[in-house]
C-alpha cells in the first residue's frame, strides 16, 4: 500500500498525467490510500497494545502457576513424608501386634479377628465409665452387674455391638 502510494505520488509529481480527471482520480486514490494506511496503523497499534497486555497477563499467570506449583510440590513432599512416617508406624504396630498376639489364646484371637473384620477394624472396645467405647452406648444395670460378677479372665462382650469388652480401672464398676 505504501509502495503504491509512493508510486502514485511520483506519477502525480512527475507531470506524466495531464488529464484533470486522471489527476483528480490519482489524488483521490492517494488520499484513500493514506486514510487506509492510517486506519491500518491504528489497528496495528491496538493489536500491539492488546498483545502487550496479553504478554503481561501471561507473565502474571506464569508467576502464579510457579507459585502454585511450589505449593503443590511442598504439599507432595509433606504427604510423602507423612506416608513414610505412617508406614513406619504401621510396621512398628504390626510387630507389636505379633508379639501380643503370640500371648493371646488362639480361640480369642480368632474371635477378635472375626469381630474386627465385621466391625470396621475394631474388634474390642474399652469399657469406660459403664459405656462401651465401640458403640458408645451405656450398659444397663443388669449388664454392669454381670460385668462386675465375672472373673477377671472371662471374655465379656457388649450386648449392643457384640465387641469384646476390655475392662480397666476406669470402667466404672
């Protein structure tokens, strides 16, 4: 467009066009080209401004992504450390369970494992202040009397949830 405007201006300036009608058309075309060039330059400026704004937004979002990624990496590292700690605790608890399980009679251990599988991982519950901590229900007076009368090595079960009751000094008997 610029080349055409320069070429038309040179023709106009050279005097090669003698007809007034051609001169007028040539001047109109040069003016039209100048107006179109101005419009296109305005569009280019607007596009450049939008591009600059978009680049700033990209830089801002890239920084935010980096920040979020840093937080994700930190959370992942903490999670992995927690998993490692939990795995260690599981290994320790498993070893301790094996030691304790070796001293428990086989029939009681089978009952406990059966109840534990049935009751979501809890086969025995502490009797605390006349309340079974498995089902959180308080034993009625008849049940409390039966627990009091039972020998210390008797296996007692909660009438409500059927878990093995573990008696302690805090049982409220």
